[in-house]
């Protein structure tokens, strides 16, 4: 019985993730991994004073190249920033979200 519930929950959950728009999934990923330092949205300051708000990334990065970077692993010179790697699907989702908030 418990197993059935767990399976059902897993099926429902994966279904809802699939149904999300890529940019929405991107936002969820960034919220989980990046929001404690970077401002995600169209307004607001970053919680970490040195971290650029994501809406400004388009100024210094080509966002197409950024999709590739996200899969190779992001390397910032700053010691506060941990290294992240995304799979292709997640990298695309993150980039789709980033595009949607650029100034
Ligand atoms: C612990 C805080 C922290 C987290 C978490 C964090 N960052 Fe950063 N990030 C920074 C800081 C601080 C800088 C500024 C680095 C510098 O100027 O050297 C930065 C810089 C950047 C830059 C500028 C380019 C570069 O490589 O220097 C990008 C792009 C970036 N972060 C993306 C992300 C993404 C995407 C995530 C989530 C997957 C993330 N960051 C999570 C703190 C963080």
C-alpha cells in the first residue's frame, strides 16, 4: 500500500515537472541553487553583495554560450561561488529563464 502511494506520487510528480514550461523549470533550478546569492527576477538586489543580478548577465555573456558553460560547469574566480554543473535539459531550462528576465 505504501509502495503504491509512493509510486503514484512519483508518477504524478514527474508528470508535473514535464508539464512545466522550460523557463519555469529554469526558475525553480535557479531558486534552488543560486537564489541565496543572486537576484533572480527583473527587480531586486542580490542577497550576496558581490553577485551580479541574473537580469544583468546578458550584458557580459552570450546566453547561447552560457548554456554550454552551464553543462561544463560554472567556474567563477570568486571563492564564495561553488561550482555547478547542469545536464543539457536543465541548462536549456536555466537559459530560457535567464533570457526571459534580461534587461
Ligand atoms: C554562495 C553564493 C553564490 C551562489 C550560490 C551562486 N553564486 Fe554566482 N556568483 C557569486 C558571486 C559572489 C559572484 C561574483 C564573482 C566575482 O565577481 O568574482 C558570482 C558570479 C556569477 C556569475 C558571473 C560570471 C563569473 O563566472 O564570474 C555568474 C554567471 C554566476 N555567478 C552564475 C551563478 C549560477 C547560475 C548559480 C546557481 C547555479 C550561482 N551563480 C550561484 C555567488 C554565488
